[in-house]
C-alpha cells in the first residue's frame, strides 16, 4: 500500500508542475510555445491529477477495510 501512496503522490506533484508550466506558457504567449499543445497539456494533466487522487482515495478505503476486518479501530 505504501508503494501506491508514494506513486500517487509523485503523480500528483508531476501533474501539478506540468499544469503550472503549461498555464505559464499560455499566459506568456511571447515565449513562442504552441497554445494548442499547452491547452491539451493542461487537460491531460488535470485528468492525471484526478486519477492519482482516486488511487489515494481507493488506497485509504482499502486500508480502512483491512483494519476493520481485523477489528482495529480506525
């Protein structure tokens, strides 16, 4: 379970950085980046962020279920 948590957190961080970079490119068109690519990057990384957040939530639920199964107060 720790591995899934660490992987999800790393994914959240990477997605956040990628969105910030693409948003910065959109806000500063003088850099000469491709706005369409940047807009797509924002959307893709927003979806990646949501997916990693769901993995964290599912891991938490699984952890609680396992603890409840062995009768440990959560």
